C-alpha cells in the first residue's frame, strides 16, 4: 500500500522545491520556468502558488521580471505543511464508519488504528523540511 498523493499536492511540492533551490537568487522564479522544467500545467501552477501565497509560504513579485519566492527558509517549511495546505484533511481525519448503527467494537478498534497511522504519517511528513529534500536530491544525483 502506498501513500496516495494528489497531482495538485505533488505539483505544489515540486514548486516549493524549485523556490527553495533558488531561495538566494536575485531574481524570483517564474511560473513558466517551473512549468517547463517539470511538465506542470502553468494554469494549474498559478492556482497552487496562489494557495501557497494565501498560506504565507510564498510571496510574489509582479511585472516583467516578476515571479515567486519562498517566503521562509527551506529549513522552516515541511512537506507535511505544504501537503496540508493543498489537500486539507477531510473531516479533520474522522471517518464516517457505521454512523447509522452506532460504533461497534470493531469500528472503534479500526478507527483508533487509522488515527494512530495518520498521526505517524503526519509526524513523519512534518519532520521532513524542503532543505532535507534538496539535500537528498543532490545526494541522489551524485
């Protein structure tokens, strides 16, 4: 069983990695550059970056030389944060198991296990920063 990641979340993480890589660049990163380099639909990327801007993760510069920058240091932004901004957890992690018939022992047990698994997943993703991802990417390419 693998972790299911939406295309929107994957594109958001790719965009943040690009912005993190160019954090100290004099020029902001253009949407077109991210889109072309990673085969991401530019219109989709605009929506994603606006969502990340609303969450105070990125900032934008308008104009001919405009683009986006990571607002925080790559060490301060985690994979879990970005994933939760883009794909907010449904029902705050609560499942709708057996709502009409009350909760049986099996439903309660499974619900507790699902909650524990989700907490482990969140803890794991919240401990991976974009600085870690960049480091891992560089090590993988050597």
